[in-house]
C-alpha cells in the first residue's frame, strides 16, 4: 500500500455521515460502484475483488447493503425468474454519496496540497513531477 493509500485509508476509517460508518475500503468502494450504476450483489462482490485485489465474501458486502437499505440510502428491485436483487441509490443515497465524495476530496486535497509547489514559470510540481502548465 502506498503512503497516500495508507493516509486515505486512515481517514476513510474516520468518515461518518448520516449515521453510516464508512470504516473500510469495501464499504467505500461499494458506494462508489453504486454511485456509477445499479448492481446485483454478486456483481458488487466481483468488482470489489477486482478493484481491491483481495478476496471479498458475501459477509463483507450484504450486511452493509442491508444497513444502507435500513437507512433508506439504497433500494432494490427484483428482476428475472429468480428475483435477483438489483441495488440502486435513492435520492437520499445520492446526496449521501455526494457528501461523502466531497469529504473524500477534501482529504485528498489535504494530502496533496503540501506537496505541490509552483516554479517561477508557473508550472505546478508534485513531488518532483510536473502536474500542469499554466
């Protein structure tokens, strides 16, 4: 894990909004995935495995989905012969994730801002790498 990932993970651990504790990367990525589009629980698990590069079990995901449902941040629709559930954010859930992403963005700014400097020509430099020209 890189220093920035470690820093962000530590602060995500402390992120509280709407009585929902986002205290690990599985929960954070679950919300990120649902913010992009509705998903089946199985699809969430598979994408989390891919994104986090580790084993993710149903016990990592479904209790959190149930908590989100109880807080009315997500709903599900049953589709197909087997009534598979497709989870999607409610309007309250969209506001929650928007607020969460805003806080996350603030954390990134806190982590990155001290490492950005501007050279005399106006270039922005981050840890010795050129970020952008004016």
